C-alpha cells in the first residue's frame, strides 16, 4: 500500500510539472504576437525565474527562447501559405517580430529560404525534404526498436521510497542517489570567475589551485570537514557566456579574514535536493538535466530562490576512471 501511495504521489507531481509547462506553452501560443518575457512566463508556470528556464529546457528538449522563435517561425510559414493576400510585414508583426528585417533574417536562417520564396512555392521543396528525412527516420526506427528513450528526452524511472533512481541521459541509465535534506548555512571563501566554463577542466583546476594555495598556509583545509564546492550564480541558458559568474569555494569559519581575489559569502541553509553522481568532465550538463527534468517533476518539490551548487567529494585524478564524485545541490520547496 505504501508503494502504491508513493507511485500515486509521483504520478501527481509529474503531472503537476507537465501541467505548468503546458500552461506556459498554451500561453505562448495564445500571445505569440506579444512580448514574451522570462519573468512573465515564469509567473505563468509559478516557478522562480532563476530555475524556470532549466526546467523548461529539460522537459521540453529546447531552450525557452528557441521554442518561442520556432513557434513564431512555424506559424509565420503557415500564414504565408494560407493567407496569400496578407503582406509579409503584417505576418511578421502578427507572429511577434519587432520588424520586417528581423523577421526576414530569422525566417531565412530557419527555413533555408526567404519568406517570399517560401510563399511562391518553396514550401513544397521543404516538405519533400522533410518527407525524405521522415522515411529515413522510419527505417532507422525499425532497426532500433529496442531503444526505449529518445536521446533528447530526460526522464526518471525505477522510482521508490528510498529515492534511489535510474536517471536517463544520452540514452544511458545512471544511478543517482537523490535525497531531500535540510542543510545548515555555512560560510565559504571563494574565487569568482566571469566567462564561459563548460567542460573546461583546466580552468577549474587553475581556480581551485589558487584557492587551495591561499587556504593551505592558513590551515583552512581540514578533511573531511572542509567542503569543496562550486556555486553557479547565473543560468547558462539565460545569461550569455561572457557574463556567466561562477565561484569556486571552500567552507571556512565565519570570522576568516579574506582579501584580494579571495572573497567570502554565506551559502543559505534550508531544504536541498542532493543528487550524487560519478561524472566525467563532459557529463555535467546531462546530469543537471537528468535531475531537473527527470527526478524533480516526480519529487513533490519545486526549486527555491537560492543558488545551486556542486559539492565535490574526491580528486578526479585519483579515481580509477578519472571521474568526480559530485553532489548536485538544488534548493527546493514544496510544490
């Protein structure tokens, strides 16, 4: 009976997430001619602005901006065929573009031809290409029916009460020990970096190396008490790479003096979803997506407005497969 209740709760919470995302999609469809801001759409979904974009991408399979742009361009393409008397400029404004020049560039990039070429019959060529691609895809599908999951859909399976999950990413099932627990607040010393960081192992080695070089002589590295972590202040799907802020950190006593490039900040306490992985350098994004799009919608929780961070438990160079043992920590509150 307990397992039944757990399954029903999981089913309800995933449905709630799907409902909220569908509500956003419906809103976009109904207001495609208007300005669609992240703040507004996060409000429609009743998720925090900081976390909404990641949840949307994980569940839908594309970024929010890409989704809106695609819907606008697909609607415009249909109108060009169905409303031959309507000017291209009118269609551009009706589909939410700020001007005809912006629309013309976006349309050609997406459909591989101009709007006028499309209207003049080019769409038939596009349909023939898509039909060929579809037939090819069907053949591939028939030879690979054993594949259960699409490579761009992240989902969670094998759900049970102790929160041990098989999470899917890139058609691979991975074990993640996911727990929701209260974490006390703690102070950290940090070095902050601004710029692109994805997959850049050398960058993080350099940043942590400088931080440890400062902390070592001050007797601040005391294993296993000292926490080693990385805080992400911005969502990489929202903030352009050149402006992304990342802080590499170690926990320190509250009264620790800092100076120069070493800063100090408080990591807020509260409830966190903590998902443990063993990851290679190129698997971090997929792991984050697996938690946000796979575990989170089944959990009964939604993200809270506190920073996310990664908590590290080993030196990957000492791991037999050169992997990092990492806790992905996401602040949560009841759905």
